[in-house]
C-alpha cells in the first residue's frame, strides 16, 4: 500500500494514543468505546466473517465503513465441517482407541451419503459446504434470512422455520453470524428437537448455542455428538465442563484458519483502501444494523 504508514497496535492504550492519526484499521478484536478518539477513521476491516467483536458500536460514526472477511473462509470451513461429520460417521475415536490398544476388531461405520445435512446460515461458507456435501451424496437443507434457490440445496427455509430443519437433520452445521436474532437460537427447546442420532457442528459463534443445554443433551445421550469450535468465553477455560462431556470434539476456534488467510484478508483490506478513496463500493461492506 503506497503512501500509507503502517503501525502495529497491541493494546487499547496503544490504539488510544495513535487514534487521532488512524484512517484505516484492520483488526480481529477492535477496541470498544474509543471511536470518538479517532475522528479521521474511514474504514474498519474485520478479519473474520462475524463482526460481533465490533458491533454494536453506538459511538462509531456512521461515516466509518466496515468490511469483513466474507468469502475467504469457504473452503477451509467446509472441509472442517466435513472432517467433523466423518469423525462421527466413521467413529474416529474408536479407530484410534483400537489402534492404541492393538485391537483388531471390525465394526460397521455409517455413510454420509444418504444422510441429511442441515446448514444454519446459507452464506458463502454454507454454500461451499452444501456443494461438497451434495457431491458426497448427502441431502442438503438450509436456513437463510431471505431464502434463495441454490442448486446444491433441496430446500431453503426462512430463518423463522429453523425448527423444521432441525427436526430433519442427521448433521447440523451452524455457520450463521451472531446477531440479535441468532443469539441463543439453540436453547434447550431447540436442541430437544434434534434427532437422537444427530450431530451438531458449531463453527459460527458460541453465543448461538446454550452451552449448558448442549452439554446436558450430550451427557444424557439425547443426541449422538457435537463438534464445537467456538465458545461463549474464549479461550475456553481448562476447567470448563464442556471438556469432560462425552461424544464431544473441541477445537480452539481454528476452522477458518489456513496458510493463506492473512494474505487473502490483506488483499481485501488494500483493495478497500483504494476503493474508499475513489468512491467505489467496498468489498464485503457490512450493514451495521443487520450485523453482517
């Protein structure tokens, strides 16, 4: 980026000191409550798809544009979701246990083909997953705030009909943004609608799922399993009850990561700086009132 001075800020205090000169900001966890200190700010580039780390921001001027990383996570997050589903379908824990114990006993895993995948949030990530899941022979259904036909999805439900999808899904993958509408969506009542053989995969945000309710369902055997990459509190404390819940895979909010991540989001940021100074529409501009 020519004619742009780049500085690294490692704390809210450092941001506050530099704020009067900042025009463009790229961040994962932007500082809250300090936006009035940055009168020259034009652009905030969030390096994740979700912008709940920034919004709501009542003290942020409406003149400041916001962009996210939508579109750069599709491949890696779809692959992570498929990996989690295959772990449960092929009983990865048993395979590893038998290897460790030198036990040569055959058993019958199940196929993803012919099973039903329910995707909560048919955005770029959901579409990437739907395409790959259909190629494996899965029946794919999804929810979307404003339903649109998709060649890889049999049925797209409006968000208010999430329960209809949940009741059908063998695998339930959450890739919706955290908004006022999705916060707490998967409470005890919604989780109770899941099939006894169903698996939940949460790659969205911890606030969408009631962690106490999902832990209870898993402990009681009400559902088959869960793979959880995101949590209400991160890092997940070492003494958190979820660590001890059976039939659970826990990963450290890494499903979106890959070796090209920083390069890809930096390209979007640089292009958006050019666009904002030439009056062009941004890549991935966020509607701050919708939250995505």
